[in-house]
């Protein structure tokens, strides 16, 4: 593996226990049959790393400390992939895991994140400047306070473009990002009652980067400061599971930066990556391949 991967990813790396149900979502006091279940790498950063590797991009990732239950699975999964784990930190706890119940368009994640964040203790790595300065693009999850900011500041210092997610218009992370992908879940929480185009104007006004507003099955909005807001329809596919859709979209944006895509090309490529991702389960075992993404785009254009 090259000492300088193309992309550096900082954020949530989990062991995800996923359960795909056979006959619709859970109902109170009713039995549900499990169709498939897996224990695989997850989290916003873990999933993005898997997808980028599948697209042919070499990656170094760090973030969440890796515990004793997660570590063997994680190391085994990435053993034959272009994902450098050398900057991960390990601890003696079981590790950060989540549990996701899925039925088509509906999913419900469960975990202990509120407990972890309220502990007052750091359970994630400190990003190293030397890991960042040699790469071509970075992806940063917004969850880890001072360490998130440090990662962004390293990128600014070395003029390395970064992609982030769900960062509000007044944040440093948004204001210095090459791309900020804002989800419907984020706007419902941080911009409740505002029209999507009104939200886009707020976001565009404080950043020279590309802002993308995803809206689930609705149109993707995108634009830059001083420019009009554009809309693009999402790709239509048969949905198997939406788990990892946003993380895959982020990975698609990183790929777009590495390949010098225009704003329109970026939104289209990332949208196609996400569409391929939701058409299969489990995503880590069947991540989008470049030819699949390209074929989907060609079939629509």
C-alpha cells in the first residue's frame, strides 16, 4: 500500500449489527422474521472508506476508538482492501457498535451514543497532520468537537479540499468545506419550518464551497455563493435497504473532488453512488463499483 493514500477520512467507525426483516417493519407485540443479519464495518467514515475502496480510491481512516469486539472484524474485513488502518487507536472496551433494524425504506438504528457523548471522556482519535498533508482529499464527520475542528484546520493549512456532512451555515466546518452535504434529517432539526430553497440561501451565503441539500426521495438541491440554486432528481431504483445511503453519497463527493468533476457532475455521480448502494444489502459486502455507477448515469442521460 502507498504511504500516501489519496483520501483521508476522520469520523465514526463502528461495528454495525444489521437485521433485514422479511415482512415489513417491527410492530408492537408482533413477531418479526429476520431475513438476513450481519456484523460488518459501519459508521459514516467506515462505510465511506468501504465505498471509496470499491471505487478504486486508496484511503487512510481514523476516528472512533476500536474495541476488542470490533477490532478482529474490522481488521479481517479490510485485510485485502486499500484502506490503511495504521492510525486507528484501540481500547479495552468492546468497542462502539450500533444495531440497525431494516425493512425497505424504513430503518431504525439503536446504540449507546448519548451515553458515550455524555460521559465527558474522549473515545476517538486525534487527527495527525502528517496523515492529512500528503493526501488529495479529506472527509470529516462533524461529531468530535475539537478534534473535528483540528482536522478541518489541518486541511485549510495545507489547502486540501474536504467534504463534510450536516454542518450548519454558521459553523467553521461548513464555511471552509469544499463540499457540505446536508441531509433532510439535519434540516428538519436545525432549520425546522424553513423552505429548502430558503435553507440553501443561508448555507450558500456563508461558504464559497459547494452546498448540496439531499431530501431523501425528493430533489437534490445544490449551488454556491452568488449563484442560483439548482435541482436534480434522484435516481430511481428498487430499494433493498437505505442503510449507508448518505455515507455513500459522501464517498461519491470525495471521488468527485479527486477527479475534478464539475458541480453538476459531482451531484449526479454522488447521487448515482447512493442509488446503487440502496439497491442491495448488506452494503459493505456489495459496495458500488465504478462501472455500476457509470452505467446508471449513462442509462439516465
